[in-house]
C-alpha cells in the first residue's frame, strides 16, 4: 500500500524561515537579539547542503546577555512553585503540539531524520518527556520537597540533537525551577530557536526562562567565566568533546553534567523470533532511537542463530530506501549533522579481516548519504566495537553470560535489548546487563520513565537539576581562568600507589558482580553480624547519643562507643532497608516497564582532610548494603577506623575485595582513582580537587557535603533516600504487550 504524503511537508519550516528573512538572531529574554557587527554562520539542509538560514556568530557579550536574562528570570520562575510551573510546562507542550508541523519539518530539514519520524514518534516522545516532569512538579516529586533550583543552567548542544532529546533536558531543568541558556552551533540551531520562539506564545514560558545563543563550538568555553551559571549539561556531545570543555572543580565553577547517548546493544538468544528481531534491528539502523541517534547498533547473537540472523539482516538491509528525508517513503536519510562518515571505520574493519556488507542501493547526489552497512567477522578488539558509528556490527557469542560480559566491556553503550522466547532466560539476561534501559523482545517504545541512556526515571532527571537542602551554593567568585589539563600521568603522591589502586578497582569489579546479585536478605545478614561484632568490640554499655564533645576536637581515631554506636546504627538501618527494597511496574506505550534500582558497581571514595570526618564512615554501609564494591583512599588518621570497619565486615562474610582501604586520601590519589574509571566517585571533605579527571571517565561524581549532618546534628530529611539513589542506578526493563 502506498504511503500518503506527510502533512505539509517542508512548507511550514520554509514559511517560518521566510518570516525571518532567513536571517535569525539569538533568542534572549523573549525577543530576537541581533547584535550589530556580528559575523554569520550558515544553517544548511542535511540532505542537499542548501542554505536554509543564517544565525549570528555569538560572542562572549552575547552569552553574557543571555545569562543575565536567565538569572533575572530564574528568580521569579523558581519562586512560582511547582504547580504553577507545571501549568506553564503543560501550556508549552500544547503550543508545541499545535506547532508540530513546523517543528517536525525544521528537524527533518536540518537533522536529516525522516519527516515521518520527526512529525510522529520523535515529537510524541519529546512531548511525553516534557509532560512527565511537569506532572511531578504539579504533585511535588517524592523526596525532593525541600530541594531548590540551581539557578541558570547552560545546555550545550552538538549534532545530532533530536527534538525529543532537547525536550528531555528542558523538561526536567525547567520543572525544577531553573532557567536555561541553550548554546547551539549552526548545524543544530534552528530547532532550539523555533522551540524558544514558540515558548513565548500564549505565555507558555515567561521571558528569559528559555534563551538560545548561537555560535561556534569554541564559545562554550566562555561559560566558565560566568559566575551566574550554576550548571552545564550536554546534548549530543561525545565524551572526548566533553573533556575538551572541562573546567572548574567540584567546589568552584558550574556543576558539570554528563553527556548522554551512544549505541544500542541487541542480544539475540537461541530461542529468539529471528524475523521480529531482524525487523527491529534494521529499523533502528534506518531510524535510530531519538535519544541516542549517533551510536549505531551492536548485535550479539548466540552462535546457533548467528548465521540465519545474518541472512535476515542482509535481506532487510537491502529493502531499506535511502533518500530525501522529506519523502514519506524514505527509510534512511542523510548522516546527521556534525557526524563523521563511517567509511574510515568500515575500511579499518576490512583491513582487520571483517566482512563489510552494503546492499546495492542508489545514493542521492549531493548529500552526506551512506549506505546501510553490516560488519561481520570483526575482531574482539576491533575499532568498530570501540567507537560508536552509524553502522550495524554482528558478533557471535557462545552463551548469554558471554553476551553480558561483552556488553559490559563495550564503551559508549546507551541501552540494550534482549530477544528470546524463553522469557525466564530473557529477563535474567536483561537484568544482568549494566544498563539503565533494556527492552525485552522490543526496541524503542515511547517511554519517558526508562533508563533514558543512563539518566534514569524522570525523578532521576529532576535530581540532576536540583539542589538539596544540605548542599550550599557553590563558590562562584573564583573561577579558574584556564582549562585544567587532564594529564595522562598520575598526580603527585604517586606512581607507586597507582598499581595498588588499579588492583583494588579490578578486585572490586570482580567481586561486585556476585555481591550485587545476592539477595537483599543475604547482604543484610552480613551487615547485622558486623553490627553485632562492633557492639562486642567497644566499651560495655549502650551507645551514646550523637553529638559528643569530641566532635569539636580530640582524636577521631579513638574508636569509642559514640563512633561505634553511629556505625552500628547505620549498619542496622541499611540492613533493614535493603531487605525491604522493591521495584514498581508502570504502564508505558505498548507494554509494561519494570522499574527498579540496581547497584552502581564500583564506587571510589576519595577521603580528604587533616583528620577523618566524624561521619565519613557512615557513607560506607549504604554503598555496601546496596551491592557495590568500594575502594577507599583515606588520610593517615582515617585509615585505622576504616580498616577496623573492614575487618568486622569481612569476618561477617563480606567478600574480601568488596571493600579495600588504601592510605593517601583525595589530595594524593583522588585523580589516580578517577582515572581507573570506577562507576562512581565520591569526594568526601576538604577543598581537594582531583582535577576533574572524573568528568571524562566517571559518570557519577558526588560531593556528599552536609548530607550526614554537622556535629551534634541528625541527618537532614531525605538524606537516606538520597544515599540510596547515590549508591544505585535506575534499571528499566520494558516488556511488550499484545494488542487488544
């Protein structure tokens, strides 16, 4: 059956551009800003290279004007309260829905995704990702009632960047009461500019809440000089580009978010329906998932089905239609803007002995089109497995366990899928994958609550843009003037310590897999026995109340009842907590989602200060209870108490490698620990700074601050929930359901 034409085609986009004379400006404080004397940058159609419009080459003064407008608006916007902000966001969603034809057409022209997707599932997903945090703002997100906004948040975009990805960031950011400054290069600037203009219709957003500045990628470095920028988050950037933009420290400068995106890994087991698996895989090649469109797909197929699956993939790839994204019959459009052609990667695979299959398709002239590509027979260390690219890689594996191991070792993995008609095996395999979002016998349902390429549920995204009551605003008065170097050499303290840290991280990684898969009851038993041992080791008598005089001085290494009492209490509380943990089942389009928390993996704790913090050890029980392995580098005065805690835990049954304590502290070994890429890095106490090596290598960096309370104080409300979230990552298993 012939497909009908897409409603309006590119006409709405062309009309919008014509109303601006195809020369747009920055969008600041609700109006168009065209500073005199600026150079221009060209926005070109992805498929043909045709000039669509020009935008200003932004300078630091333009960025400063946008930040000032956002800071002024943020005060009013943050003070509105959640319910009123929710009304504005729902109004914005309605405005975007009415303007869907224009938004979809601009996205197709500039980004190259087929118009059928940008008008359909992409925008639908984006609106859901905007309305979900609006709903939480209306109700009051659980556990975040006392949280406040950060202030001004900069969103640094780079190609490719879909409408859904942009609204995913903006929804959570705005719902928490922040104002946004979107910094966009010309290759992807038109969609943020159109969204910003539409946000002013009908009072959807107050002026200044959403601002867009266009410029070259180098302009993002100027953000570090603006003391009113509280945080920076990234869209579309690869990890190497994030490293290039690193500045500041956990205590100075803007908070740095992590980049999202990457490739999808699909595991096809022997009981899988190969036809449906092949159809979904090839569909993701033609139109990648909207939230991570640049990473391609790696297929891990059990050896018994690898050959028949390859035949099906070749047949379906040959049926894909490559062409103009505005044509409703197009399956594959041009390469997205700012994406490098994968020809070099394919040639490298050939030279390594892989077979490169490309169906005989006719490519349209004049645009960055590339034929659908399947790589087979690749070596385990092949470049095509290390670097995400818009290609399909098929790799045989012997067992589900090997598939999990291979997936765990692949960089830049955003999400996964498991295909098997053996539901028990499929669920077990999916649950073992270290990914936030995993589909079972499906791929890319519209789900705003899933792992979102690591971002977690919508509540997880809200936390990224909020400030808890125990986290005071950062010192923004002393920004570094130059970018910090990420030297490959260990920082002072030494080279001699690096092997110990490397061995400790590796041991923790091995042990954490088994420790984390134990039942909550089994881990709780270890913590309770350790608590009992601590009770027998101290002075007789009940533990004293917190807040003894030795918090104000004296030696923290005394091991007295006060310290033991707090540790016993923490061990017992978290033993009870882990026994009662559970998940939830949520309805999503096309099925159900199992939403739960899973261990982070290996957590590095860099502990600093002239003396051990009185409550720093209380951070360790929740991390262990929730199934993580720990590597602690502590100052000399903290090594004794930490080793004593380790001794009683190991005697109670904790695997030896699950907790390693090394001398040194954050001042000497924090950066070395970060370079060994633990799954999380906690920077406890003091003004030490492991030079943000972690930004490029560790996804979860945390400065606990006052979460455990000060001397003589109880932990603030919500502290235990925050500790649980910091020790775990969201896991969403999406299960398809049959039609009515």
